[in-house]
C-alpha cells in the first residue's frame, strides 16, 4: 500500500511539472504532497508495527498483582532492615 502512495505522489508531481493548465497543476501538487504525506505515515506505521509487542505476551491482571506484591515486599524489606544486628546509639555511654 505504501508503494502505491509513493507512485501516486510521483505521478502527481510529474503531472504538476509537465502540464500547462493551472487547475491540473494544482491537482497534481495536491496529489503529490498528499501522497508523500501518506507515504511517510505508512512508513512510520510499518516501523511501529515491526517493533510492537504482540498482545499474547502482555501481562494479565493476576500477573500484574503478583508483580506489585513482589515489589511491595522488596520495598518493605529495604525500608525496614532487620534490627537484630543494629547498634542503638541512644544506649551507648
């Protein structure tokens, strides 16, 4: 599809540069500019589609909840370290 848009843009510019009619020149320029714009969007869309993650590999709700619980447990473990080996500075002489 994107190659058809590129060909349409080339044909539009060819018509615009070879005609002597102002109306046909305007139509050719519109076709050429519109074709190039759509061609650019088609290239960008195909690039995004190539690197996009498929829906089958997305995390589902139970997996997300399990990951959140694991992250919360890791965060609470780092914010509340074990007090067995800690030295209390208020009891020192």
